[in-house]
């Protein structure tokens, strides 16, 4: 039966890709990147031919047969080749080789994977990589920065980079589903993921899937255990649990997977996976750190409105602080209603006052000062707002003044107020000139 790949795809993956394309307009950049690669004649296939072995039917009947059967089962009809690379680690990758006659799918698999994985596990791993090709995931890897002088991981701005890094984890969930359809065996797919992660065979690893799935309950209760928020792959227990949900779903069943018993509905499946993905997001690990973030968020919004003149630079500084120090989704922490800020700020400040260290309190005031200084000046209302928040979190006025001055000396006045004035006058003058013309 034909597989509906968009039906198989995890909705969080699809949504993030749509946002990357629509909000950050990365399509034109990706086309330019591919054109530049063609001009330099640095085809991926040529590198694989140089450093690996192409697994033809004659050279490796077993692997070629598995790969061919897999492509048939998944209804993959594009030009495709499989290569073996000399590496004892269990790993595989998919790539798109862009040539003048079109795009070709290339699958690379390590010698370690070929030796350790059984046929069903190998079908799952290869199917996973085909999934990346089907959904165009590897094309988006062109957004990763290769410039050693660029401190960022990607060519995107901070919020775009956070979106990209969150998306990469979600893309793995979609690819895992394709691998499951390739193997048609949840246990085999789970074993393949375990072997790829740890590089161990059954000789050294008790592949107890249920025991690993039980780790999810521990992670849910201890967010501080999630330390790899910016890893490209979500934590293994989360991937296994998400794959188990899919293996029991109506969505898997209608795309050819043998589901036992009553199938999980589409809505319950995606809601369950959404909750699992949330476990791997970057967010404060305890209530105190959450309160520190919220005092900065709420207090920052209060400072922005203190002088009745909210600039883009001030808003960007607040968002950047939240994104850099606390969360992948800073926009969700911004409160815009004044009455809500007034109600919530004292509650969060009280937690910081009772539980926070001197360093945490000074950190809050320093970040609030950064926001106030973003418009090129520290206005009286802004300074008064910072001092009041300092009082709420237990920082004496004298100490608060010291923190504000220290912040100004460290970062300076970020915006040139005179330059802004000249730019505004020039903009108004040009607009008038064009309208009269």
C-alpha cells in the first residue's frame, strides 16, 4: 500500500519547517547555497567515492538487497546509492547530491553498523536516513554555519537559531517513524537506536526496551536531568517513547504498520509526542531559576513602559536576554498586560528574595539595566523601576545603584540617541520629499 509521508510526519517538525521558510525566508538562501556548491564542484558523491565503498549488488549482496527491498517497501523511486564508510561507530547519514541533472539521494552507513546491526535493525536505520531525505531535512543543514569566526551555530539570528535547533530534534522523530515503517518491527527499531547511541551489541548491553522507557517518568519529575537541550537529537528515552506511541497509532496502521489492539487516535498521538518534546526544551530547572527568569521578563516589560517610549532595541534586548540565559521560546515569557505584570511580579520577586543568592539578585538587576540602557539613556522612570524591583528582591538602594553603574560601564549606552534623532529627521524628510514629488 502507498504511504502518505505527510501523514506520517510529526506535526511539530512540519510546523517548524514552515516557520523557517515563511518567517526567516530561508528558501532563497538555500538555493544560493546549492548553486555555490555546484559552482565549486564539491559534490558529496565524489567524496563518498573517494573515501568509501559503493555497495553494489556484486560487492555486498546482503546490504544491497536490504536497501533495495527497503526502497521498494517505502515506495522510494528516486536515484539513490548506498556507501559504506570505514568507522567502527554505528552510524548512518543521508545526503542530497545536487547535480545538473537533478538531486540524487545518497545514503552513507558505517562499517560498524553493517557488522553490528541485524537485517531488521539495519532496515530501520536506513529507513530513518531515507526519512531525512524524504522530508528535505538535510537540505536545511545548509543553515549551519561553517565559518570558524562565527560564534553562532547557524547563519540565522538568535530566535531563528533557537527555532532551528528545536526543529532538528523534531525532525528525528519524523525520521524515526519512517525507520519503523521500514523495519515493520518496533523492537528492532528500538534496538537499532540503542546500538547507534551506545555502539554496543547484545553481548554488552541488555536491550530492555521497557526499562529504558521507564526513564521517561523520572525525567518528567526532574527537569534538571535534561542537560543536552541544544543537542541535535532528543534524549534517547524520549525518542523511544515517541516511537512506541507511533507504533500503536491509527496513523501507523493506515500507512502499513501492523498495529496490535486498539490504535491510538491521531490527536492523542501528536499530543503525547508534543508533551514528550517539551521535556527536552531549554527551560529553568527549578522554581528559583524560573522565578529569576520571570522577574527579568515581568520587570523588563515594566521598564520598557516606564518612559512611555518603547523602542525596538529595548524589546530586542529583553528577548535576547531570555533566549540567551533561560529558554528557547522567549516570546512565550513576555507579558504585555500591565495589570498582569503588577499582579505577578511581587510573587516571583518574593521567591527570589527568600531563596535567591546575592549573585542571582545582582544578575537580575544587571539584566534589567541592560534593557533600560538599550535606548541610549537611563531615564528617571526606568531607574526608579529598577530600584523598586531591587527592593522587592532584597537589594538595598545603594547596592542597586552600584549594579546599574556597573552594567553601564560593562556594556555602555547601546544606542546613540543623537544618531536616532538624525535618522528620524532624515526619514521624515525623505518621506515628505517623495510624497511631494
